[in-house]
């Protein structure tokens, strides 16, 4: 599943266009590498989003779109807020 779509469906970021802008500005990394919005996420990927002087880091548990629509909170595990 695309990174921007995952961020929107899990409600980490409210809008997909905002998620794309955040990725484009270089504030999102996947497994320690800067990520584009079209990057495909897989289970066990570590995603870090920087905003201001804080970082939100989480581990992807599930990247299935059907599961995300029914229960988005179980798709990721927060590592650091």
C-alpha cells in the first residue's frame, strides 16, 4: 500500500494531499531512508514523521486496505511519540 494512502486510512494524517506534501517536504522516512508518497509499505516497516522538533515513529503491522478501513488502530504500533 502506498505511504500517503496508509497515513490517510490510519488517520495519522487527515488528508491524502497533506500526507503527500509532508512526504514531498522530506519529513517522512521509512526504515531510516527519506520516503516519497508513492513508496510501498510492508509489515514491519518503521515510519518516522518529523514535525517541528518532535518525531512520531511507528511500526507498520498490517498494510491491507480492507483491514485499515474496518479497524485502522490495529494497523500500526506506536514506538515513539
